[in-house]
């Protein structure tokens, strides 16, 4: 799975951004191949100079699907709106996305913690 990560640098009190956000969501949700999305409003930056106030993630089955979505007419329109509404104060990242659920993590942790039998 791959995702497009959008980090927005605008201050959270920018009302023009909030007014345009629903239009952006409507467009981005029509991008071909999109399988999931997530939005996070950043509450606190613990370390670093970068001060984003919002992170939006668009998930696709593959890098090819992500690139096709961005190149599509809907993807192009979405990108133009994003540039306009953020005034270019954003960072776009493409990442290979892997995740695991807690049940599987615990299962492997328990196996690792079991005492190993010595060979006879």
C-alpha cells in the first residue's frame, strides 16, 4: 500500500482554508483508486522546526495507482485547489505504507519472550 501525505503549514485560524476544505475533500475522494483517507489536526509539535497544523493522507493499493490518481483530471484539479487554498504552504510526501494490528504484535512479542529450549 502507498499513501500521499499532505502536510499543511497554515495557521489553524485561517478561515479561508476551513471554508475550502470540504470542496477539497469532495474532489480528493473522487480520485481514481483511492481506498481510504485520514485527516489529523496537529495539536502539538514535540520536536522540530516544521509547524504543520494538518496532515491528510490518501491511501492507494500501489505506487502506480497513486501516481495514476495524481495524473488524472480529478487529481490535477485536486492538486490545483490544494495549492490555491494553502497558498503553497504545504509539503507532499509519497510513502510505502505498512501497518500491523496490536493482536499480531502481541502474538510475536509472546513468541519472542518464550524461553528457548536448548538443543539436545
